[in-house]
């Protein structure tokens, strides 16, 4: 019997196993997960800690038992794949429950090991990272047990911002530090001013160009010379790929340890696929490598791998657009396209508008700042970023659909918005960007 | 000197005059408006009556004085164009202030006369139609003077629905009647159930297959035999084109009295353009005549006519998609593409989903019902309709952008949504429609 082995049972791994089973009732499917839980909703974790998500069951989406009963998929948690021998088509698995190691054969191998949180190695019982449900449970237990009132959040990526927002809403007083002034780095830096404003409005302390030098009990020593007591530290200082076990194989890794895949999510070894945060791929709208470690890509990869294995080779991945979004208190920050760091590869121009999200006379109107970058040579949109209290997600999603079709900046005049006063304007901000581009 | 004459000074007329002036500082521009006011926000009128829009100034966007001072455009209100002589390039204008008639020469004539409200001719002082600011002022004065507590709304088009919503929110008890069971006709009939539910929830009385037979003082007699007293009747029973004055000219009208225009908004007489509610054009995504009398089209037409007159013939209109949207209490109803009545021209299939608008565990999640129609022969999307309390406008706008590019139903799987729990799902409902289409 054909045997499909999946490494990792979170978003990418659990979804690809399910998608394969939809199309293939025959093959044996086995999933190995090194940690305690399978298929939890990563993106829910900050909200769970903020008590915004009220039920643990809503975060833990599946169990090995349920997966086996409903889908005939074997999921083994606390089982870490430690090496791959692609000549013999076997993997070595370490079983943490029985403390034994064994070899397992595969016909097809699918890698979705994800990333691990970087740690500041503070060697302190009050310091935590947040990457999975185990981390979440540990933080939750610590908050309850120690009646945490004051927390230090390190880092201004999505985890840092979402945790800060959620701890504050839960009634814990948060302080934010970041080692540079370069915050929320998928967003244009000048468009991050609302992050500062939202913290100021709530009298939240933040310091940039600040690092922890030492933690002694509850006393935290900072590079600035500050010393302050905290009940809890949460580190959101980036991630590293879980690709150590791949190094002994013939699978190509890039210089950061990620796996380049082709438009079928194949690695350089044809019967070994990869998906989720571990892969790099291409952008769809421009000719550039893309690393977009977000949920949409994991789900899309799962679907495409399943189609490939089911013998539908026509369903291929056409590349990423890099859509991303984060809520920070009342504001939304979103962008699509190449990152600010990748703009250097292009000869581009900018068009922007800062105007009411819907009809000016209708209540609840909020300013929306939308900036669109286009390539000077072909006038195609290469990036868009938006900030505001309302309508940000809508505009970035519309532009994602536009960029999927390689639209030029000028064609934005032609977008036919659904207009009524509560929703938009007869010339939507998307249209305005197109009209404003006429003279550029 | 080149002389441009515009007929009508509301959305289409005022905007086209402004747009022309942006690109052409030389020509004389004269606008004739038969009614009292220029450039009011039509779409704001129901909200103004609901006291949702708090200031009259926000609805009246410009005055002839301001237009002349800032743009050097002459606007003459209470001036009705009564005939066109396209051989001599003159129009006849009736001046209601001085009760005189005069001829006016034009080099270019632009027609934006709009439509008038149909009337039930009830011959009753409590019955009103709502089409412009004069109507709105009259209704507002009547409500105040007679302390209106109970109103009858006739018709379930956008005016009927928005007036009902707004009168209720203002504290007036509304009753709704409609002459058939075919309500809110741009929406799929089964998707209008939420209109009924929203009224039931608020104990609002409604009767379909019901008409007024007579009004005597405050007593309203109905075709059902009901007799009931009302303080106010608002009729939202459709519109008719203001094209009587065109009939004596060489300009072609369709059998309903609308003006077909080409992709430059030219009528069959090359130096006579038309825009706004008076025109018919083509759909962009399918080969069919389109009549989309909404604000976006008026603004788009204004821009394109201005570009044509400025000598930029490349900027042409590629057709309508028919985007439309209405709020009714907590619900939004929107669609894009051909109307339900026009579906008969196609051999189509339907894919639909009814699921949470954003991540299930995140608070405030609401069900969203999205239905997409595609042409069986080429699998292109021809229509989409959505109903729900949240995210309806976003999904219809995304699909409008998709249909602008003639996307197939299958390509919706490739849409890269900006995902975080408050906004969407890793597989957005748009993606789900694409995936569900695989087996159709």
C-alpha cells in the first residue's frame, strides 16, 4: 500500500493530511508531531491569552483520536523526526513517550515542521515565548498562579503587538521594548505612527533601542540602564526554521535553513514535498523569491499537494502576493506585495491617499491611509499598504485580487466599488489612487 | 471660444463640469439645472431624514456661487432645457425665475438629466416622493410640523428600504407595503429573507401584494380591504428617465427612454455626450446591455468624458459590472454582475457558501451567505450576491475586482486573503467558493 508520511501536525501538516484523504481513500497516511498538540489555531493564541477567545476547545481544532476516527489518518504526537534518508526512503523518528527511536518507510514524504520561537536565553522562570498551545498553557497557568499584573513584551512583530493588545485588554499592564526603532517591519515605517499613538492613548510604556541585559528574580535590567520589576516577560523576537533534521538528506535548504519548493510544492527530491512556514517560493506578481510564512499559504499548499498526489498536475501554485494583516487596539495594519525591504529590487513610484473610508456625511467615518507602489517600467502594482480604523482589510484584499491579475496602477480607476454611504464613496480610495497616478 | 453646455447639475452634471475644468482652463462651461439645488448627495437623503446625517451642509455639496468662484463654471438652477436642435447646435432653455425662454448655443453638449420619481398620483397632502433635496426639505418640514408618528412606506427598492430603516431609527413607526412579493429586486429573492427577519425583530408591519387604492385625509385604503390612518406616506415606486426634451432631437433613445452611449459616453450624435442615470451602456464582463443608474458610473462617466474632451481618446469605458449595495438595519445586501432578471441569457451554475465571516473563535463572528454564478461554457463569474451582518461589502468588492479581469470561478482558490482572526479565515469564503466549484 502507498504510504504518505507527514512531518508536523499543525496548520500545514494537519491540513495536507486531511486534503489528501479527501481525494485518496486508499493510501496510508501517518503524521508525526514532535510536540504535545496537533492542529491548534496558532493565530488564536494571543487572543486566548487575552480571554478574547473564551474556550480552549475552539483553539484545539482536532485530536489524534478524532483524526483517526473521522479521517483514518494516524497522528503521532511527541514523535520527532530526527533524520531523513531519501535514498532508502526512510525517516528516523524519536518517540518521546517511550524514549525509543525507530525507522519508518515512506513512498511520499511531506515536510511541514514549521519554525521555533527564538529565545533571548534569559534563564528566568518569568520569561516565556509563545509559539504553540503548550506555551500558551504555561503562560496562562503562570498568569493565574502568580497573579500577574505587570508584563514586559519584547519585540514588535505580530506576536509582540497582538500579545500587548491582549494582555492590556485582560487588565495586565504591559510595557513594550524593541531592540531598534524598526518596528512592525512588514509595514512602511512612517505608517506605524498609529502603533505609537494607540499606546500613548492608553498610557502604555514603550522604549525602542532597548534590550534586556539580565533578569534577576523579578528585576529586569535593561541596556539603557533602566531596572524595573515585572511579573512576566513574553519574548516575540522572531523564529527559526525547524530544519535541523533535514540537513543530513539530499533536500536543498537555502542559506537561512528554509526549503525552496517549486510550483507543485516539491522540494528538489521529487517525492518529497514541503509546505507551511518552512518553505520559500516565488512571488506571483513579480519575479522574486518570496517567504510568506502565514496561514493562507499553508492551506493553499495543502490543497495543491493533495491535487498533485491525486494526479491533477494542472493545479499549480502561481506564487505568493504576501498579504498580511494585524490588529493593534483600534487600528488595522495590512499590506500586500513585496516587503519594504524588497522594494530595493524595483524602480518604483508611490501614489497615496489619506481620506475618509466612507461617505463623509455618514457617521463613523474614519480616515484611511492607503499607499500603493508601482513599477515605473510597466506601471504594475508591486506593493500596497494601508492603515486605519476601518476598511483596511477590504482595500488590501481588493488590491490583492488586483495584483493577482498584475493590474497596473492606472487600471484602479476602473474598479467598480459597491457604493452606499456606510461602505465607501462613489470614487473609492482605490479609484482615487488610480486617478492620482495619472500625473506620475 | 469653445462652449460646453451641461444639462443637469447633480452627480453626473456637476462632476463632469468639474472634471472638464480640471483639464481645460479655457472653455466656457455652463450647466443648466431645472430644480432648485445643484450637486447634492442623493444617497444621503434617506440618512438626512433619519437624522443620521446631522448637517444639511454635508448634503448640499456645492452652490452655483461657490462653483463659479472656485471653478469658473456657470450653474443656472431653475433653468430647464426643453429641447435640443442638434443641427443648429442649440438648446432651448426655460427660465423658471423670470418665466422666459431662450436659445443657447453649444459646441459640446453633455446630458445628465437623471430620472424623476414615479408617483402613485394619490392626490394627497400626506404623500411624498423622495428624489432630491427639495423633496427632502418638504418631508422634513412635514414631519416636524405635523409631528409625524406613523408612516407608510411604499416600495422595496433602495429608497423604500433606506427610508424605512431611517424613519424607524428616528422614532417614527413605519409600515411597509409592496405591490408584489418581488422585493429588493437586484438581490436573489431567497436571499432577501433577512429583510423580513429584520422587520419581524422590530415588530414592523409589512404587507406584500398590497397597494393603496385611495387616500382620504389620513385614512389610507388598501387593495386588501385594510383601512388605516397614517401621518405620512413615502412612495419609493421607481423612476422614469427625464428624456422628454430629447425626443425632438436626432439623439437615439431606447424603448424605455434611456440614451445608449458608446465607450466614450458619446450618444449617436458625436458632440453630444450623456452620463448618469439616463444612459445605458454595456457590461464589462459579459456581452449584454447594462443599465446601472448608480453613483459610481456617474463619476466614472464624468472622468472619461473629461479625458475625451481633453484629447485623451485612449481613456475609454470598458463597461459596467453592476456593483450595488444597501444597508437594511443590521444587514447588508450587495451584488455585482448581471441582475437576477438577466440570468436567463446565460447557461450558468451556482456555487454558494454560508459560513462565518471571520475566524470562528474570534468574537463578533457572523454568518455570511455568498452565492456566485458562473457561465458553464467558460467558467467565468457572471454574478455574485452576498447577505450578512459583516464583510458583505468586502467580498462583493473583491469579486468586482475579480470580474473586472474576467476571472473564472476556479481561480477564486488562488485569491490570497489578508488573514488574521478578526478579519477572515485562512481559507476565506471567497476561496471556499472556488474550492467548492471543483466538482461542478
